[in-house]
């Protein structure tokens, strides 16, 4: 039996009090960060290989089904507003198409040719990276997508919570975070999903920092899409330039349209 399908370490969940349930879930979650930490060498190898390709114009594709697919789409969708990058730099695809983001599409994850077919409108090429996300490590949509992408010369990687699973055999750089059985047996939206989200954060954040979208710790290329972000950008300019007048810093931000451009105006 694969790790993510093993019985919960907790029996009789249906007899527990709310406090007991919450404390049990929290206790299980404590081990997730350690499992992700053990995978850092592989995550590092992936980031370094991605950077080589992305500096030549390569893109990053995430593929997955269910929770895994939704996590990939979430990570990809946050790159443009956070780092001012193009919407086609990170692209998330889910088995069953965009409708599956909210509602499961029957049988979509079992289509072994589905991911590669879904990638065709983007004209994937060898400068691109494909990351397959599958807690179980056996989702046909992900396994088939990795196999086809690797044959086409793309850099391939996977994020899974089961060692020696089919996706690890298909990916050039397999990333495995063994978080153990779920609190609710087989419910991989829990610990496995948390581990996947953490790893995606690590990959995309470190890539964007290495590509120059952060100065110090500031998101200098973030999009100014709401009042909160304008306020954040204004304070970044005050901190980075020494201006102590909020209104003046805000005016500079709105004039230049980005924290980076406003700070560059002082050089």
C-alpha cells in the first residue's frame, strides 16, 4: 500500500471531540515541514536547472489533477501580481480544464494523453519546464504528461508524497516529501497538499528572486492593483529612498508605476 493511502495513525475519529480533532490535525501537520526540508537538495537542483532555461525565455508548466492541479494553478496565478511577470511565464493546467478548478470532472485524471494535449496550444519547447504534481504519484494525467514532455526535450520534475511511484520514474528531477498517512485516511488535500503548496512556494519564490524581481526583501515589480498594494509600495519607497513624507513617496510611485522605477529615479 502506498504511503498516502495507509491507515490514519488515529482511530475512531468519529468519536473525538472538536478539540481532539483539531489537536490531532495540528500534531500531524508538525511533521510536514521536516518532510519538505529533506527534499531541499532536489528542489535546489530543479531551481538551478529551471534558471538556465528561463534566462533563455523558457516557461514553467504545472500539471495536476484535483487538489494537486488546483495548487499548481494557484501558484502560477500569483506570479504576475507579486513579481510583475508575464501571465505566460508560469502556467497551471488541471485535468478536466478550468471547470475542474471548482468541480471535479469525472475520469479526466485517467486520461494519459490529456496533459500533453492540453499543452499543445502553448507550443511547448525544450527551453520549457514541466512540473507534474501528484500526491499519489500515479495519476495517469501527470504520468503521461511527464513522459511526453521528457521525450520532447522539456526539463521535467515532479512533486509527490510517495517514493518510487510512477511519476518519479518519468521525471528527470523527482521531488518526494514523505509526509506519512493522512489524518483522514487517503485525504491527500491535507498533509500532502500542504507539502505540495510549500514546495511550490519554494520553487517559484526562489526562481523569481534569482531572476532579479526582489531587491533586499522587497517585491519591487509587484503590480499596483489595489489600495493595499499602493500603500505597501509607498512604504517600500520610503524605506528604500529615505523619504519620510508618505504623500511624496506615493506620488512618486504613481508617477513611475512601480517601486523599481521609482527607486531607480534616485540613482
